[in-house]
C-alpha cells in the first residue's frame, strides 16, 4: 500500500509520515464512517468504469502489468479486473474490516518514506537539456525530415479522426 502527498510545503515534508500515522491511528481508534466509505467506494467505482470506457488502452495494461509484477498466481489479473466490477462486495464490508485493513497493511508493517524536494536550479537544468535535445533533433532531421514527420503526423491524425465503425 502507499500514500502520495503533493504540494506539501517544503518545511512540512519531514512531518508528513508522522502526521499520516497519527491520522490513520485516529481513524482506527474511532472506526470508519460507513456512509462516507460507501460514497467513496461508489465514486471510485464509477471513476474506474469511466476509465475502462474512455481509456481502455491505458487502464487495462495497468491491471495486467500490476498482476505480472506483483501477482502470486496466474489468475491474479482476471481477479483484479473482476474486482473493479464488484463494488457491492466492498460496500458490504463492516467498519471492522476497514480498520483491520488499515492496521495490518499500513500501521503494523514497516514504512518506507520517499521525500522529494523541489529544486529551481534542477528544473532550469532539465528545461535547458530538453531544449538542447529538441534543437539537436531538429538539426539531425533537417528541413526535409521535419516535413516528412509533419506529413506522417497529419496522416495519423486524419486516420485517428475517422468515424468509429458501427
């Protein structure tokens, strides 16, 4: 399991882990608000169904690669995909199930914390490197190569814009 925090003030980065653990412990002590949990599960379920509909080329590989890397048996991918369609099973779980899940998977296990600090000098360096890479690529392709790639892009864009067959 993992938690990801974005836009944390630099001076607060060192406090994130401790605050997460305290918050999770409070949740375990108080129990889970099952009405809120139901709302979260339904929203998550709809989001996943929309992703499968709108971007199957991105969503399905995620499940397959995860199963390949972390699965323990051949049916893990199919099982993971089936779970996306079965939100009802999650909605029927009691508060004690969720508390136990948090406790065993996040509080009772070792925690690895990866901290990343922003760097304006590194950002400028990366931008300069990318600008040089693009410049070098344009130079290596030449005017004719750029025209050929532009034509290829236009043809691909036109082919992708074709109506979907009935």
